[in-house]
C-alpha cells in the first residue's frame, strides 16, 4: 500500500468517525433523525448537482460535488451497518467481483467489438446471475421509481440485449413519423386519453432513437432546456431594451427577438 492508499484509508476512517459522532447521543439532531430513505434521496439530489457541475465544465465543482456524493454513500453504509453488519470493504469487493465477471470480453475469453455487443454481454451475464431468483421476466428488475426517460432507456436496452430491436435507425425514424401522425389524428379528434397514450408512444420511440445513436435523452433534453432559457432571457432583455415588456409584447414581436437571439449563436 503506497502513501496515497494510506492517506485515503485514514481520511475514510476519519470521515466515518465524524459521522458516528454526528449520529451519536451528543451529536446533531438532524443527522440522528435521518433514515436510509432520506439519505438515498439526498444522494440522488447530490448526483444531479454533480451532473450539473460536469455539464458546466466546472471541474473544481465536480470534485466538490463528488465529495458530497461520497459522503452520502458513507452515511448510507453507516445506516445499513446498523441493520446488517456488512463491512464497506465487503461491499467494494462484491462490486469489484461483479464488474470483472460482467466483462468477460475484457477479463475473459469472449469478445465484444462495439458498445451494443458489450451491453448484450453484460445483460447475458446478469440474466445468468438471476437464475433461481423469483424474477420470471427479463424486465422484472427494472426499478419502478426510475425517472421516466431513464426507465424507458433501461427497458429498451434490456430488450435490445436479446435481439428485440430495430435493425437500424431508419425504422425508428419512420416509427417516429408514424407516431406523430397518430398524435395529430387524436388531437383533431379531441380524444384526450388517446392523445396522452400516443404522446407516450412518441416519446418512448424518441428515447429509443437516442439510445441507438448513443445519446442520453436526459442529457439532450437538459441541453435543450438550458439553450431555451438562455435564448428566452435574451429575448426578454431585448424587449425591455426596446421599452416594452413580456406582458405587452405581441407574439410577432417575441418571435422577432427570439430569432435575433438564435442569430447571436
């Protein structure tokens, strides 16, 4: 073990000691009141803050947010240890074994020439690990509470791993056009329930296209949202500089300034 490893072990032990003081009888009332469910929720929030720092290119912020994520992991383990005495080293060892066993194309004798084959190999091994469990379906272990875009992606990746997939993106794009036509039809028919259903089909198919071109639908939508906010702020500033306001501006005026904000980019 080199000096860096020794320092890491010391810092983790020190952090764990601090956590136990905070959760002790003379510690912090807030820390003592937290359940595992609470801290897992905070872990999700911290993960999104980490993602935001990464997307903004704030590398010092990434380091800081990564520390917050690690703190939540340690906190969760402390709460887990109170219910089941499993050591942190055992958890790391377990996930290490899993990551090696699910990459036989790297650490074993199989091969994977691209991302799709790598994912298929991962799912094949994961399926073999589930044999003998209570699960009966390929999709049984998709978490119910995943955010919808992430859940749709997980479903599509799973079924694609057994060959239930479009041969190429052409069929997906054609399906998107088909779903748009169905949405338009139901809108004209003013069928509210069917509009919701067809919009769901459209979104699900768009997520599938994103998966096939190796784009995160969440990342793509977030990038679009940030871009929209930036352009709309410029639109609002332009209207104010012209002596007007959003409330009094016409749609034509807003569209004019919107196009101006796009031209700046």
